[in-house]
């Protein structure tokens, strides 16, 4: 099914846009020529089962990076599936992953710098409601233990949510309880693959918007931007992540001014489609099931027309 939209807005005088006097909303957005894939059909490379994770986007990323880049910057990295895929599949020589969440940061530090120790910890941990609850109580100072705690909580909490207030899964996958998403061997293999590529992956704990501004004009950099979905007053992003206040307009303006090649994902809301039109970017929708048998559309935004 094609929902009709053409972006960008034609001939809107920039000064009127700047004054906010003219905000034409696109009437139609084309559906991407690449469908969302079943996540089971692409390699799962991240140890995290990340809420808002972009495994479904991997075919779009492969198409976008068909001509490999020097450095891929991922300012809102989360589970980092795009950086991992790009480096492991030779689509980027190096990747810089950024996230503001200290628990997520600990996981990436541990995985990239102490992968063997972390894998060993995974293989020897007995997941029970008691052992996980005990782990939950204290945040360790040691980076391996902190990263390990992040991984355990991520895989035992409902929906993988790490934000304050998230609860442990009750019945788990197929009623298999708290350990239903804890696959030690699989996780250890993913950690081993990450260690093998660690010399080409860098993680930075910090503000993604600031890193985006600092790196956007560097030659050879391409940006994958997947900020929390909080535009248009939506609350989904704020429930899922401890850090979720993002100035979406600032991101669009930085990318427009820098001329960097980028790919962004957002949920389909007026604020974002208006920003797309205003900056003369291109957007397509990708439709998928949200797991509750409801069809939802996400936006894939690029500078040039790529998927329509
Ligand atoms: C939609 S998720 C990214 C998901 C990721 N693309 C994946 O496939 O797993 C957004 C991420 O942005 C992070 N975040 C929120 N505000 C941030 C900020 N100002 N700087 C860096 N990261 C931020 C959140 O912690 C969260 O991990």
C-alpha cells in the first residue's frame, strides 16, 4: 500500500520558514522500496535486546553504506546494532558509538575492553529471580561488573527496559520465566565477535547531539541518528530510556548545515515530517508490526532520495 507523499516542500521561501509563518505538512510519504525485515533473518550482533533497537533496519543500512565509509558515527547508540553491523560487514572502517546512559556505557566499555572477562561472567551466572534481584540492588564500581549488571537487567527486565521503574519480566518468553531471554552461549559468542572488532569500535559516554555537532563536518564521516522518539509530545521514548530529552530541531539543523551524509529514523509524527520538509530532506515510511499485531510506520530520513 502506498501512502502518497512527496517531500520536500517546493519553493518555500526560507525566510518564511525561519519565521515559522509557513509550515506546509507533506501530504504523502512513499513507502520504502525495502521492507522491514523479520529480525530473525539478519545477524543479531548486539548482546543487548534494546527497546527501539534497529535490527529491522539492517537491509536499509546495507543499501545506504553500499559504498563503505571511513567513520560511521552513531550519536544515540543504545544496543549499537548499526555500528556493529557496519564494522563487522565491512561497511565502515570504524564506528564511533555514543550514549549518555551510564549503564549502557558500562556495558560497551566492558564489552570492548574486557570482552573475555565479561563473557566468562555470562557463562557462569545462574539466573534466578533472587540472583537478579541481588544484582539490581547495587551498582558496582568495577566496569566489568557494572557492564555485566546492565546485560543481566536488560535481558531479564520486561521489554529490555533499563530506565528507572522498569520491572523484571514475570512470565518471560513463552512462559519460560526470568531466564527466558538469557542465552549464555549465544551472548558469549556475540561478545567474542565484538572483541575481535574492538580495535575498530569506539564508545564514548556523552551527549550525542554535542558529538554530532563536533564530528558532522569531518570528511569521511557518515551519521546514523536514532534519537529517542519524543518528538511531537510522544511519550514512548521517555518511558524507555533514562535520558530522553533531545532537541530534534537542533539535530536537523546541524545535519543540514554540515552537509554530512546521514540516515535517521523517527516515528511518524507531524513535528518530524515538518522538519523533513523544512530542511528539504527525503523520507520514506517502513511499516512493521509492533508486536501487538498493530501495524506502525517509522520514518527513514536521508539527505538524498535513496529508498523511494
Ligand atoms: C532509540 S535508542 C537507540 C537504539 C539503537 N539504535 C539500537 O538499535 O539499539 C536511543 C538511545 O539514545 C540514548 N540517548 C538519549 N539521550 C541521549 C543524548 N543526549 N546523548 C546520547 N545518547 C542519548 C538513550 O540512552 C538510548 O540508548
